[in-house]
C-alpha cells in the first residue's frame, strides 16, 4: 500500500514539475512512466477528489490554476486559438467577446467552468499549416493577428473589423496562399488594397 501511495504522489510531483498546466491521460502516463492506464486513472481520480488536480473534461487533467488557453488547445487537437479572440487582443475588433475562439477540425461550442470555448471548423490543409501560428512551450498554439484576420475572413465573408492599422499588410499577402481561395483574395484586396 505504501509504495502505491508513494507512486501516486510521484505522479502529482511529475505533473507539478512540468511547465504545462493541462494534460491528457497519455501525457501523464509518459511523465509518470506508467503503462497501466486503469491504475493511472484511479490514482488521478483520487487526486481530483483530494483537490490536488482538476478534471475539467473527460480524459483531461489539470493543475488547480490551469490556463484556459492551454485547455482550449488540448480539448481538440489539432487546433489553435484564432479569430475574434486574437483580433480582440490585437485591437482589430473592439466588440468584447469572452469566448475563446479556436480553429479546429470541427465546429462546436463547449462550456467548462463558466468559460466558453468556441471551435470553428477549418479545412485540414489550412489547419495543419503552421505559418502565422506561434507554438508556445505550454502547448498553446495561437495565431498571429494577420493569420487570425485571414481565418475570420475565410470563414465569414461578412466579418467587420474596427481597426485594420495594427495589421502587417505585407505579411497578410504572404499568408494568403495558404487558403487557396480566390474569394478570400478578393475580400483582402478590397479591405487592404496593395
């Protein structure tokens, strides 16, 4: 019993030593060197009950003060934070929206602990192209403002932007071929003529 309890504490220690705040079961198995998923699940559920870990979604475990952006990129992969969330932070869209908008392989809206995660479906070849996406050490993938601008304009032709000044027009035209869309090119030319 003592070695099992010690092993269980080692799992929590391994999780807390890691820079990430959100983990899938597979991530924890690798961190802890555990091959028995059933046993690992029981240990993790014990730590959830005792408050050392949280379980925001099935199969996902987190440190108590986890990052919402990190959870957004972990729920569905591949995915990256983009659209209104990034544009709002960059001062391109002024209307406040508390949701974290994410581009992924499906469209869905999920609520976890009073936070809404809004996923928009993007074609596979666009989704996996990493141009204009910053991958941070803690597994957060986030689009730069120019990529978020193109993503939103690609998904919604009627998008409205309050302030286009922060955008790097040259960079937008470099990223444009990712989408292989004449309609998007026309929209960009109209909003940001060369």
